[in-house]
């Protein structure tokens, strides 16, 4: 817990981990490890919550399926599908 050595004013404070986009890969893992260490009394962190906004967790799936919602909302139509199919093949 080098953080507390450098910043002792944070000891005992609640910790909230947040991130977005590629943080969707890291925040859950960091949170899991902190919770494990808290349970085993290996750390003084007081993790209260984790939040990930617009997580980028599965790049291939997200790249090749991101057109489905706009298609269902009629934001894109059949005239866009050839371009989308080409982009999916490239992914």
C-alpha cells in the first residue's frame, strides 16, 4: 500500500474505481483483485464501488455487431448494409 505511505490523508477513505471504453477490461479486474485482498486483509483500501461507462470489453464482437441497434432503430437502412458487410469482413 505505497499509496498510503505517499498520501496518508487517503487512508480510511472510500475508494471508487471508474473508467470508460478500454477501462472495461481493467476496472473489473482491479476491483476483483482489491476485493480479494480486502477479504484476505492484505490491503487497507476500502473499495466501495466500481463503474464502467461504455465499456470496450470484446473488441471483435463489438466491432462486428455494433450496427444491430441502429439498424433496429431505423437509423441505418439496407443502403448502408453493403458498406457494413465490407467493414465486418475486414474486422
